[in-house]
């Protein structure tokens, strides 16, 4: 649930008038997203999404995020496209915040994706990786292996409040990843947050992908690893190999994996599980006063991490190349 | 901020298909309203508002609320109109909750209404009172004078936590109102919650009124009293008599007040202040675990109550009949 900044009708009307989209007729705060304030804005020409970037977003990253959405859209990838205002700029200011308006994407996210939807996700993810080629701005992944130890340092001494022995377990994971994280796999632009609520479907078909505010340059297969965790576990924490196979089949129909990428999947999936476990652990232990967002349970990703730790090769999942 | 119930795309699609509005293409939870879950739904025929009625709404009141919106719409009053499903019913069920879809109303609520907007509100409120005539279902006002003592009983012993002496002060107010509340003023259907966020304006003109979930049968002038409090005080807690005069002028251009109604305004405004003070006091002292709504400060309405207590006749406000 997220509207952190109140906007008055006068200032929003003036902001909308700086674009060539007709006059504002309505706006509603959207109860989704945990990083920024989002509004569904209606003007005389249709619906748009307005985002006010809150303090967790670094303003210097905005040219990357907005430029990437524009780059992907131009290459036919279905994602929100930033509107340019009358001065030709995608980035404006509203209510003391950096702000942008993007096109509205039809479709809905699915609470429990089907095998077929996992396959479609695989196809779209590979298309995203291909469409990202040639994008000129670079953004390092602040939440890759190098970012985990500083993040853990901010909550390590309280980790055992969540589960006894957790501090020691994570410490060992960090040492392992710092020694073994792959460096020579294919790199490119990744979404880095392809959870089910960022992927829309309409009438059975994937209609687009949203929320590029974690996108960065990193190992392409790391995006797959994130999705193995986010899409292929059932509510009872069991890994659904049929979904994983479908996702990889879809992905490889567009961009086949190298043998090195394929073999790295268990390690990458374990690392991706640690990354989301750590951010959830931090948020869990640091709920701000008056928080309007319920933190997500870090245990879910701890279980996924342990599962992947038990895997030696993708064959152990049941995934053939 | 309010989406209390998660809805899956499958169940919402099926629900929308029970109406003759085309297929569902998108839906977003709306971060407004504190009683129910609201979604902005887009279908092939346009935008609609879907409301899931949460436990603070008594299901037996829903025929009154939905019937009233239909009754008012039929008489040309601008408010959301409930859609009838293929079985001819306005009330359905979704995700284990009573649910309804209503037409989407263009316009935006104003954070700081102008004098002119107060006048327009007065006009619309009187039109609402007139349009409500002939509506056949009755609903008593559970939050009129008879409901205040039971409400206070649930938080009286903690009232002094908010301000020293408050328990005693409210006790005296209750005694006063129970002895002096008027009984013979004109009655009808009132909105009973005409705060600024329930009144939409578009291009300077009032475009409609929403949220009829406190509507009931009560003294018509009590609605005016609620609006004197909600629209005619400035952020520094000062009463703005120019706005109050404009509101009454607008109201009386459609429905002139009787002398008895005019003379009762200070008492009714004081009572309306107590009513909102009491619900805010209760909510302030009873924030549920994991609440996603920040309770409103009860002191604001205590100040309004004390201001009205110092008034003998509407002439003391500066309002002539």
C-alpha cells in the first residue's frame, strides 16, 4: 500500500498541463508498490500512471530507469513508456519530488501463475534481455554479492531474534558467495525484481512488464535465478520443477543458455534467495514508526536458500539443459 | 489507505463477467477510504469503482446505501450509480465479501476548498436533500445523539490520556445534548459524512458526491452542521465565516432554512463536532495491531466543539439568516 506524498489537485493539474495529454479529469492513489507513490491519473486522452519518486530511490538513477523503459519500448518490448513533457523531458518535479508519467499498461498480475504463464514469463524475460542490448547508460547492481555484506552488517546482531543460529548461517553464506560468485557469465540489462506483481497478463497472454526500479547491469542468468525463486515455489514452499522447466524452455526459445550459465543456476538461485532474504530481514527488524507497509517474512527466502544449497547441479532440480 | 481484501484476477474477471460491461482489462487497489476496500476497475467499456464491504459495514444496510445512490442518480443528482448484474441485482459477492460496482465519477477532491467551492457544496447538499425525498428505505443514524454515550463508554476511562479533564468535559457534553437535542426540525436523507474528500470538482464546478456509507435519516440541518465543521475551519483552527456564509447562501438558494433550523445551527455544529471527536477518540485509543491507517487526531474536533460551545446564536458566528 503506498501513497507517501499527498498531491493537491491544483499542483497535479499544473503538472499534467506540462504534457500534451489533455486536461486532468481524475486521479486516485494506488495501493501497490512499496518504494514510490503511484497515482492512476485520468486525462481527456485516457489513463496514465504517475510516479513520485520517494527517498529510497536515488535521483541520479532516474535517467537509467526512464531511459531504459524508453529504450525497451522503442524495441517493441511491452512496458510503460515515459511521456515527454512540452520541454521534451521525461523527468519532472511534483510536490517536492522527482516525478514521471508513463503510459498505462492493460493487464493484471496473477496471484498463482500457471505452468503456461511461467513459460510466457521465460519468453518475455529473454526478450527483455535482448531488447536491453545497446542501452547506453550503465547501472551497477547495488544488491549483488558485493552489497550483501554491508546490508547484513546493519542487522547481523539481531538476526538470531528471527531464528536461532541465523547470524552464523548467513555469515557462512556470505563467505561462500564471496569466494564462488561467477564473474564470466554473459551480462546485460536485467530487471532484477521480476516478481509476479510486476508481470501483467491479459486474456491468457503476457501483456507487459512493469516496475524497472531495480533494473541494472548484471549477469543475465541472475534474472532467471530470481524468477526461479519468485515463480516456481508453491505456497507450501515446495519447488515446482514443472514450472521451472517451462520457464527455462520459454527463455531458451528466445535466448539459449550457455553451458556455464546452465551449470551456475543452483548457485545463482541460492544467491538470489540470500539477496531477498537479507532485504526482508533488514525490513523485518526495522519497521519504521507509523509504517503503512507490513514487512514480508524473511523466513520464506531462508527456506529457499537452504533448498538451493542442497542442490549440486540443475539436474538435481530435474531441469535438463 | 485501504485495500483490506486481496482479490485474484480469476475471481474478479468472473465477477465482472456477471455484469454487462465487457471484459476486465485492469484493476488497481485505491489508497483511499478507511472503511471498505476499493478498486479502480477498467473494462472494455471504461472505468468503474468496485467496492468490497468490510466488517465495519453492516450487510443489512447495503440495500439502503445502494438503493439511495440509485434513487439520487435517477433524480439527476451526480453520484456513483450502482450497476445491475445480469440477474438485475446491484449487490454481489466477491472474495467472501458483499461487493458492488458503481459508475466512475470524474473530478477531484480539493484539499483546501475556496469560498466559491463552499457555496457550490451548499447548493449540492440542498439538492441531495431534495433528491432524497421519496426514498422508501429508512436507516436510523447510529451516530446521532443516542449513539454517543455507548461509544464514549468504550473509551471514557482512557480519555484523559489524550487530554487531562477530557472524560469529565465529554460527560457534561453528553448530558447537555441528551437534554437539549432538537426533535422537531425537518428530517430526511442526509449524507452524514460530507468531508472534502467526498466531494469532487472538475474545471471549477462541483462534479459529484461520493461515499454514501454513513447516509441515514436524520435532521437535514445536521448535514449542514457537519459541513460547517469540515469545510469552514482553516488549518490554524480558525472559523472562516466567509466560507460558512457562502455555504449557507448556496444551500438556501435551493432549500431555505426555517427559523428553527437556523437557530439550531450552533447546537447542531457543537453536536456534530462531538460526534467526530468521539469516533476519532475511539480510533485513536484503539489502533489495531498492524494497522495500515493512521488514526486522525481527536483534538481537532475537540477544539471545534469548544468553539461552538461559546456561540449562542448564528449571529455570533456572523451568519445572518
